[in-house]
C-alpha cells in the first residue's frame, strides 16, 4: 500500500502528517520568498549573504538569514560558501529560479503559495463560516488569492491555449473568422482574453468579472500586452449580461465558484448567437467520488475546503458547488440553463483542466 494512504498504524499516520508539515513549511516559506522579492533578487542579481539580500530588497537581515538557512536546509537554495552566519553566500539553482520566479514557465508554482497564503488571514472567518454555513468571499481573500490565481493560469493560457483550440477544428474556424466577437466570463487577471486576442487577431474579446479589483488588474495586463484595442473588461455579475450576439463564449475555471451558476449560464446562452458555443474550462476531476482519489482530487478538495466552496457560499442563495465539480454536475447546470448539447472537448494535458463545449 502507498505509505501516504496507509492508515493502518498510528506511526504511519503520524509519518504522513509530519511529511505534510514539512510540505506546509516549504509552501509558506516560498510565500515569504516570493512576496519579499528574495527569490527574484537571487535570480536577477546573483548570490548573496543575508545582509546583502536584505539590503537589496529593503528587508531585515536577521530574518533574511533565518529564511536563507531554512531554504538551504530544505534544498531549494544552495549554500555556495560557508563561514560566519552573516558571511555565508547563498544562490538560487536554475530549477528553483524557474519554478519560483519565471512567470512564463509552465512549472511556475509561486502563485500556489500565494493562493494558500491568502487563506492564513481568513482562517478565523473560515472557522466561523464552517459553523454557520456562511461564506468567505474571493474579495475577502484579497490580492494574494487574486494574483495567485491569475499568475497560476497565465502560462497555460500564454503557451497552450492557442494550440489547444487550434486542435478543435470547428471552434478554431469560428474564432478565426473576421470580426468574430468573443465573451470571456470571470476573466480574473485577463490572461485568457489576452491569449485569445493574440491567437485570433481578427477577434474582439469582451470580459465580465464580478470582482472589481480584477477589472483594473486585467485592464493593465491587456494594455501592457498591447491588445487593449480589442479586449475590453467590465465589472458586473455575468448573470446580468444583456442579450447579445456573441459568436463564442468562454468561462475559464469560474463556473464552480458561482453561487448561482445556472443563472449565469442562462445569461451567457442568451448572449450568444443561436448555435454558438460556450467553452467551459474547469477542473479535470474524476467522474464520481471515490475515497482513494488521486492527487488531482486531493488538491481540488484542498482548494474547495479553503477557497472555492466558502467563496461560492459567500452570496446566498447558493448551490454550493465547490472546486470538485463533477462532469455530471456541470451537465445538470447546462441543461437547466437551456443548453441542448454538452460534450467534453479532446483537449488533454492542459494543467489540471478539462474543456467542455455547451451549445
Ligand atoms: C478562480 S477565478 C478564475 C479567473 C480566471 N478565469 C482564470 O482562469 O484565472 C474565478 C473568477 O470568476 C469571477 N466570478 C465569479 N462569479 C462571477 C459572476 N457571477 N460573474 C462574473 N464573474 C464571476 C471571480 O470574480 C473570479 O475572478
């Protein structure tokens, strides 16, 4: 039996949880190194002693020393030369630099430490919500969650979305038409809209998101990416979308967060031309619950327990979906929203996601 699931002895359970404690410490220490600019400084400006790193980043030398030693002990940083505590020189190996500082890499994981880091300050509210059935909103989790989410999906949209869509012939053909109008629901950091605009130069993309700070973040991202003339982001509940004539709509990793997804899906359907598709990207979880779920299930339940289910319950009434939205659940929502066709698209190897087409 896999030792991580062996619950036959107290020793095995204790070992397993001790491993989890070490993982937690790694994640929280990467949160510090990411947010304080320590990894970035080591990657961009080279190896440093604790006082040098503190000086470069405007941080405290004693804390920098403790963190550098912890990072070397845990194996994420390298001790280049030993000596007195403040004279030790530490460097960042290329692999660590890629995973923790390269925001274009598919291996970029610093954003996940931000997502779970955002949970820390919310724990008292989460405890209260777990007692009362109340929620903790995306807005309450703040910029760490907002930016962590945006940056976690960004490389996938940048590097893989165009190819993934190009592999679905009719969707690709539709998006490549001159003057095509696309809707992006729940755009977050806007990287999906930016990727769509880049892949399809004749397209205009309208995004709508209920989280106001996301609108500013995405607008700035689109401006910096040079696509602001074809990508417009607005603030609002997608359930209130006016009837329109979009040629295609997308909902990237957001349907499971919505308290009332059927209202949103209905509004999106009405905003589409007859027969036009809504592509939903959501978690590639198993078809049904099983207690011996794989690592994707474990991770998605982790997001659900701390982030998505409380967010989805922060506005009432709520269907309380949670991150682990099974395909059958989305199918029910799609039918209730009046979509007649529901299929899984042949897009694989796209992070933790599955793509659905609703028509
Ligand atoms: C998990 S984030 C995903 C963001 C982005 N699509 C991505 O893939 O990174 C979910 C987003 O959906 C937005 N959202 C949730 N409910 C919404 C609604 N009813 N209307 C519009 N946006 C909504 C949230 O504000 C948030 O930005």
